[in-house]
C-alpha cells in the first residue's frame, strides 16, 4: 500500500520536551542580544546553512525541530553555548528520555554541561566537590572577617558583604551535604560534636 512522505514523517517520534526547551532557549538568547529574526536568518546564511525567517520562527515556536548542526550554528551566532541552549529552565520538564523526579534541576544542568553523569557515583562526586568548594570559601570569608575584627581594617560595608556571602555559602554547603549523603551516606565524616557547624 502506498504511504505518502508526510505520513511516513508522522509515524516517527513526536517532538519531546527537549525540542520545546531548545526552542524557548533560542528565542530567549536572541532577545537577550537584541537580534531580530531577519538578522538571525542572515547570520545563519553566512555559515552556509540557508534558513528563512519563517523557518527560524517555526523553530522558536517549537513547530520545527533543531538538528545538531543547527544547534551549534545557533549557539555561535547567539553568543551562547550548545549546552545552554539544551539546558531546561528550572520549572521545566527534564530533557527527553530523562525520568521525571529522579534528578534535581542542578544535576540536570550539570549533566547537560558535561559536569556530571547520571550515575550514583558521579553525582556523589559532583556534590562532594560542591560541598568542599563551599567549605573552602566559607573559611576564606570567615578568615577575612576575623582579620577585620582583630586589626580594625576594612569598613562595615565590607564586613556586611562578607557576612552575606558566608551565610549564602553555608546554605550552599548544607544543601550539597544533604544531597550528597542521600546519594552516599558514607561520603563525609561525622561532625566533631553536636554543636559543630557542619562537617567541616
């Protein structure tokens, strides 16, 4: 039986969440640098990939798919990266094929950027790095504030800024610790005592 070309295309997999996310990210990236569709089309043509303003509009509306060659061209023209165009916003569904609810938003973005793989071991490695990075920065700002207290150097404004950064880093450290221990309960030593400020 004869099957038309359009019917064959429709039998393929439908566009998934990643297509919608890339479409929105392309549009947002274009708006961020103040580029109109006509200029976007002209810049794409300069790379040897002819694409009309209508085609680009369909891509941004999610009505036309983006292939991997288009993705790298768009990222270059829009002054961003392929990873940023692929990364979902915080309130979006995970990329196509990634189970919903299994990984948090930061882990998904780290995966898209090549910073972590979706294995327990590698995610634990990622969060352990984040944990100790926060701990190191906390010590840095705490030492600065101690120096100001002892030497009377700096201004109250600087001290307030350092206190805010230290508090933010403590929140980051604690969040990393919770996720890390959920992945690997033996990843960190126990606190020195019940009043210890974190594990480090």
